[in-house]
C-alpha cells in the first residue's frame, strides 16, 4: 500500500510503515508474520516465482490444497471483502499446510514481480531455493498460531 505525498509536485510515492499496514488488517489475520519474517517471505517469493514454484490467487491455491501439494501459504491481511480468504485457514489446517498473514496484498504482488496485488500465494518446495524455503517454513511453524 503506497500513499501519495501531497507536498511533492511530481506525484512521488512514499512507503507506508509496517505498523500502519498492520493496523489496517482484518480481524481474523492471525498468525501475523513479524516484519523480518515478512521480508524473508517476500524474498523467498521472488526466488520461487523465478523457479515456477508458486501458486497465486484464490483459485490456484485452493486447487493446489485439494490436490495435496505441499508448501506454505501466505495470506494478505487487508483483503476486502473478508469472505474471499476466510476459508483458507481452515483448508490449510485440514491439509496440514502452514500459513501466516502479512499486512498488505500489494507487497505480495510486488514480491511476485507483478503490478497487480495478490491476496494469497502458496510457495511450493523446489530445489532451487530450498535453503530459504526451509528457513521460512521453520519460522512460520514457530509462530504462535491458533492451529
């Protein structure tokens, strides 16, 4: 989420802080990834998109979960309406796939090299980025979750 700086004549954009983004999240967004973990998740997303190890969007992620693909799921916390993603935590828990929330869907989209915001992404395990994947997976499982 970017805000336009009204004092600049050229329409420059300014980055909104993590705390501000976190304050605008939906009430069910738990467990929330801390700032450092969110940055690591975005970096792993960049590596995974190059290796084609990403399922993005609600349809693709739901299909991958039903098929039993393994990985971890990152959900945006600022999705409106909430019904779009409200069933994914239950799906992830049923299929024993770890998940976490990050504050902003535009950050997920930019980490996937896209200008379009993305509300949910599933990162699959691939050999090209297995070290970052294992580190992120371990940190997601260590979050104080509700599952």
